[in-house]
């Protein structure tokens, strides 16, 4: 029997790569994202491998989260794996210059969105006494860096939530895992710099960063372990990255 995975933020980057690898490895997949055109295109691509369902909503919208998940047809209603991938960084300013709208967007997406989707799905996992929640954090959840302030705070919150989820859900046999990537070349930096492609490109200049497929491959490994194995906390960085602020920009292979 195919397992069913729900992936948030499935329209780009790590989420899209995760949906692809799971679909190609015989998982049914629910694709969640804000951009309907991308959801449609990805569904068309992946339906040759497995059964796909799409949900178009913003994880910040509590009402939309619960309405969409409650609308799932029977075939897609019992979710085995939740990949809490949706998240963003907005701005890179010192705390005194921070934009309040940016702060609220990061808190709403990275923390509240993760909580809304988890809250919608955890009851069914508790009822079945099985399930696996994968929370995508960041090395910013393990250390802070200059101008990272609120983004780092939100990812520290993801780290804390992952640990507490694991404790709270332990009596029900639910696996809980966090994967904390370092520098991954996606749309992440372009979003952070408000569409400034030059600034975004400079983030990865002179090194070989992680690719979305690297993290997706790890997610597949984590969810495919025997059920008695739970990989609860995993930090992944490019070889060129020594820490959040130490990067060897001469390592391009």
C-alpha cells in the first residue's frame, strides 16, 4: 500500500524536489502551495509516477489551511507523512532598521503556518498511532548571524517546536524529525532581497552550495527508514560552509 505524503511549499525549491523524489519512489503526494499555475504544472509532471492531489492555499491563512485539509477526498485523507517545508526569509537588516511587515511575514509563515498545518493533521496521526512529521528548519535555527535577527528567531522556534513535538507525540508512536539545511541555491535569497537577482547571486558566488535535490534525497532517506528508526535532528551544510558566517568561496566543486 502506497504511503501518502503532504508537502507544503511544493511549488519551488526543496518542496518541489521533495515532491518529485517521493512521487518517483511510489508515494502518493499532496502538493500544497500558493501558486496555482505551478501546482498544476507539477501535478501534470508527477502524475505519471503516482497519484497526486493539489491544494492551493497560503499557510498563513488559518481558515484556508483547515478548510483545504478538511476538503481532502477519502483517497487522500489519511496522511502518513507531513513535510513542513513552507518558509521564507524577508530582508537582511539590523534589528533597528527591520521592516515590521517583513517580521510579521516570517513569523506568520515560518512559525504559525507550520503550527496550523501540523494542528490540522496531528489528530488523525494520533488516532492511528502512526505518522511522520518532517520540519524543515535551518542552520539559522542553530546559530545566529548579523542582521539575521527575526529570521533566526523563527528558525530557532522551529527547532524548539520539533523537539517538543517529539516529546508530546511520543506516546502515540509518531515520528518527528527536523532537517536544518545551510546554504541551498533556491529562490530563497531572491525572496529575501525582494527580487534583486544580483544580490541573490552574490550569496552563492564562488562556492558550490547545496541543491534542493540534496535535501530532498535526505528527506526521502529519513522517511524511508524502518519505523523503529527516527532521525530526529539533522544539520546539513555544503562542504564550503563552515558556519553561518564562515564560507570558503574558493570551493566550487
